[in-house]
C-alpha cells in the first residue's frame, strides 16, 4: 500500500489597502509598499494553513492559485504598471517561505505563485520537496484572456516523480479543458493538484467537471481554492471514481486533508463483462488502452486566431473597468 496524506488549503482573501488599489484615483504604485502592506499579509494567511497541514503530518499540501495575490495587478497596463516588478520582488519571499515550511514539516508543498524568468512572467506551481528544494515547476498553459496581457503561457504538461508516486498540476483555467487532465494521466500522473481561483462556472457544474475529469482519467484530483463568501468552488479531494471524499464547503481559512492509497486501483468486478473480454479490470487503464487517437485528429487542428487587441484598445477596456462599466 502507498498511503499518502494529502491536503488543500482554503484561505480568505484580505482587502488591499485603499492606497494601493490600482483602480482608484489616489493609487500609490510603490512596489515595496504593496509587497509589505498586501502581498506578505496575503501570503501569511496561506502559510498559517500550511503550518496546520504540517502539524497534521500531511505528506503534501497544495495552495490555491496565486498565493501572494500578485495577480490583482496583472491587468494594469497603464503608466503606473508595477506587475512585473511586483512579481520579481514577491517571488523570492514566497519561495523562501514555502521552502522553510517544507523543511520544517518534511512535507511536499505545491505552491502556486507568479515567477519571472528572462523578462517573462509565468503563473507557476512549484513543487517543494521535504528538504525545501524545488524539484519541479509547472507553468499554466491555458491562460484566460485577461492573464495574457502580462503573463506568458507554459507549453507542457509535465509529471513529477515524488517519493510516494507521480503527480501533475493543472492551474485554474487549465481544468476548463479536457486535454490537460487527459495528457497528465497518459503521462502517468496518479494525482493531479489543482490550485485555482474557482471553478469559473456555477457551483454544481464546476464540481461535476472536476468529478468527471477524475473519473474519466482514473486519477485523484486535489483542488485548492481561495474562499469567497457563498461563491462557487470548494477545496476538495476527489477519487478516481469521481467521488468527493472531502471538501471545505464555504468555510474560510481552513484546510481539507485525506489519506489516500495510490495502490487502490479503480477495479471493476471480474464478472463485469468488459473485464474478461479485455483482461483488464482497472477501468482507467482500460479506457486509456481503448482510446482511438488515430481518429481524434480534429481536436488537434489549429484554432482560428483570436484578435490581439492593441494597447490602445486594452487601455480603453481598462478605463471602463476603473469606471465600473466593466467588471473584472
């Protein structure tokens, strides 16, 4: 048996001090001030929950998307834009904090935050091992339209070998699409960690989507979402049958934990007719073997390209967000 205790946090979001709200007339775009007055404090909410997971002797815990809250500044492309600089300031602070806690509790941490490399910003989930080292990093592939303004998309779905098994990561909007979870499962992932800001759909269909992704691919899905009062989405652990084993409901600043057994396969009874016909009782394995990729080519054909807005058009949209005409 490979029993693993997994955890997901559900932190509340703190209010950005009025002085540092980029959409208000008196906005002070001081990166160091924003780091100290908002980002560090938002990060501390998650760190306290990670401490709780460590105290409960979890093997691995995932944060929600953007643990430091830096993305609040990602749509501001005005002359006061500090997003890239904020990412550069926050990244070492966040990484040092996660590394310290993973060492302290001998626990893996899937930490989601923004990173900056070669002048580009990525929405990244780094895997910190039990000694505080980054042993894997996934960059969000499916970026929604607003993130594309200042964030670069990743281009691969990697699976990482940890001391208990193989894991993959899908961040927020990645889970809208069928292919990321499918590719991760085909690449051998046994657990998919899902840091997110929410489902993006209303509550019941969002949960149904996660359950379907888990069932279709025969994997566990561990989702971590930030708390928003009565808002769609709950941190949860879902098994390969698509059953919700535990969820955080709509509670604020809590964690969910569950011990799972990665050697407990998705087995169907020997008498269930597909099993003797194929010689495969594992429903997930059988589905992967019975795929017909040679006729799925249509889904891999290039899309028609969406129009890339000019900076002038983006600034026009930004002005309507500030005025309240558009909601972000």
